[in-house]
């Protein structure tokens, strides 16, 4: 990877991770979703570029996983009743799915299964921790 592109991607990822972390800590759903959603767009771009270089379908599978994450974490302004058990259960399932996909991707990056610098694997683990934190705090805040 070009060093200038790697540095730019690192700063952009860090901005989105910090935004998601702030949203998780302050329990601001819109900021959390904004950070996670736009963080997930960057692996899509990287995987499509990697697919264009070596034509391995594995890159498209990873891109589709992150495209699904972008869709479910779009920070749209929906009004939910968070006291509703079904809404809370659905939000927790979405959070667990985002957590699992980022753990998987972080493992792939750090295992050198794909040609991506290691700091991006750690960033995926950071997003997983942020999602875990938001799941735990949502359960304790609402009193599940």
C-alpha cells in the first residue's frame, strides 16, 4: 500500500473510531452509528481495489459483509421506543453482528490472510470493543 494512502486512511479511520467511541460513551446513538457506518465504508473501498488488482472473489465477500454493516448502521433519524423489548433485542443483535464481523476482519488482517497493514486490524478490534461497550451499557442503562 502506498504510504501516503495508508497514512490518510489511518487518520480517517481514527476519526470515525473516535466518533463512534464518543457516541458509545455518551450514549448518543447517532454519533455511534455515524462513526461505525462511515468506518465500514473504508474496507469496502479497499476490498474493491484489492479485487481489481488480483480478481479473488474473497475480496468481494468481505466487501459485501461491510456493505451489509453500512446498511444496518446508517444513522437515519428513526424514532424508536427504546423501552420496547423487541427494539432493544434487534439493536443488540445488530450490535453483536457488527462486533463479530469486525472481530473476523481484524483476525484476517493480523493473521496476514489479506495484504493489509496491521494497524487496520487493530482498528477493527477497536470497533468491536466499542460495540461491546455500547451493548453492555444499553442493557444496564435501560435495566434489561
